[in-house]
């Protein structure tokens, strides 16, 4: 089983588009256990209140998904949500699911396995950690 920490961007996209190829990803890595940091839930709560109606609905749906289908975890508070995600991933040796380019780069630089979405498919952003090629490894 691979624990996968989800960030806000991943959850927002996840509720707006279905994921394809999840079964093949689990075939490669084993069962994926999706985790949501408490600070991501808090960030989604803030978005739900402060953004327009469409994004507010996405944030509300992402909160419902996170609370019903994923496991919530408490992470250390840092000056920025991304810092907490990087620290937790390194401390617990877990993968991170994100759409955020800057966070993805930081995680790859720290040799953390990164899952992201591309064309509605879950892909590995840094497949060299699991023996893939150097380009984005599409799970097909």
C-alpha cells in the first residue's frame, strides 16, 4: 500500500473530472491510500467562503469527498500549506498528489514520489523513483 497525500489543487480538479487509469496505477504501486491534511481541509473551507459560486461548489464537494472517501491526517503547521505537505511527505515517506507546478518541483527535488493528473489520467511525475523513464510516465 502506498500512502498518497493530496493537496488542495488535486482535490479541486479531482471533483471536477473523473480519474482514468486508477486501477493500472494501483497495479504498479499497490493499493493507494489517499490522505488529506487537516490544513488542506481548512484551505478548502476558506475557498468555499471566499471564491465565486463555481469554485465554491468545487471546494464544498472536495471537502465532502475528503471527509467520506479519504483519511484526514494532522500535519505540522508551517508558514505555508506547501511547506507542511513537503515536511509530512519526507517525514512519513509518502507520495503526494498535486497539480501545483511549484509544489511538484519542490517534491521532485526532495525525491518524493509525485502523482499528478494529465488528460484526466493519474500519472507519475517523477517515474525514475519507481524505475520508469525520465519523461512523464503515462500509466496506460
